[in-house]
C-alpha cells in the first residue's frame, strides 16, 4: 500500500484486484511543546487528501479534500484518527462526498476509526455524504473514547442528488467510552433496504443525520431529553457520558439547521438542553 507523506499530500493508491482503490489515511494530533496542538502525522492516501487549515485557539484543524472521484463501487478506504491527551482537533471537509456506482457491482467501503484519549477533544464535522443513484456504500465508524475525552460527531446523509433516486447506503456507528459500550447503531437506506422510505422510517424525507456529543460532565449531570422538531429531530441522553441527536428532513439545508440547533443546545456553556442556565459541557 502506498502511503502519503506527513505534509498531507495524497500518494497514489493501490488498485484492488476487482478494480477498486485501496487507500489508508492517518491523522494524529498531539500537544505542542509551546502550547496548542501539533499534527505529527498527517498522511493522505488515494481519494483522501488531508490539508491543514488555520487553527483555532489551542485546536488543530484538518480539511478532508477529495483527490479523486468517489468512493466508487469496489473501493476500500480507511481513515484512522487519534487525538492524544491534551490535544484538540477539528476535522471538516471541503465539499460533500459523493458515493458513486462502480463498474464491478461491488459496494464501496469507507471505514473511519476515531480514538480520543483522556483530556483530549475531537470535533468531526464533515460535509454531507450523498448517495448517488446506482451506488452502494457501506460506512463504518468506530469511536473509542477515554473516560475524560470530549467528542462532537456529526453525520449527515443525503439520499440522491436533486430529483434523483437514492443509492444503497448502509452506515454503522459504534462508540465506546472507557471501554464500555456507549452506542451501536446501524442505518440502511435505499433500494433493497426494508421499508426505508415507509412511514415508520424516513417517509418522504431524503436527508438523515445524527449528532453524538460526549463529555465527562454528562456522567454526573445527564442531558435532558428534548424534542427539537416534532417528527423530525430529538435529543436523547445515552447510558453514559453522552447524548445523541437523530434528525431527518426533506433536504440537507433543514437537516443542517436541526443539527446545528442540537449542537448549540448540547455544547453551549451557557445553556442546558432545556434552554436554562447550566454547567459548561464543551466548546461549541
């Protein structure tokens, strides 16, 4: 496998036997000796080009840039992220990711592994994933949090481009905190998925998303359950130091509005989810 160099430039990816791309990118964030957060490892590969962008106060920021079309059917792409104790990292993307059909009929696979150590913080805030007609994509997120780690994780899915049917999109999110299960959730949308567009699932909505927020304060003061929009979005406390917002909407714009509202309510240092003054939870 070809690996990128540490300045974030993408290296050529190896071709899988079935014609897809095999790629592995890595990001490591660590405390800088002079304060703030350094990026000792920033290795892009294949379709994942990694770019440093202007940092915030004490926080390093990385933008995911698509170096080639995809993921295409048959591709195997993996991203490993680690935030070491005392570091803070924000990951965004330059544009939406398009899951596209390939020539082999095989699904594409995109595996993301996020590890956040004690007293570290990760904000995962990429642009939406769009499931293009005829595509097949399996996405897996594995999140491992230390007991005092902080996380803001946003996932947005758009089922088809404007006026277009959806492809098949299967997404699984598993999260652990201190080695204990926090969340294990799978969504399955598109042609062949059981009742995905029925009234009990998405109905006429074509955008779906979730926001997972973890912070040690939630262990002593759990977030309150809160309905953001009846029938569209709700905040639910988890059995652990975290809260989960699930949302659906007819389009990506409304979905982002709902998740931004949830982000404010669960991370604003001035408010609890009910809107009253409450303890600090995390930086928003």
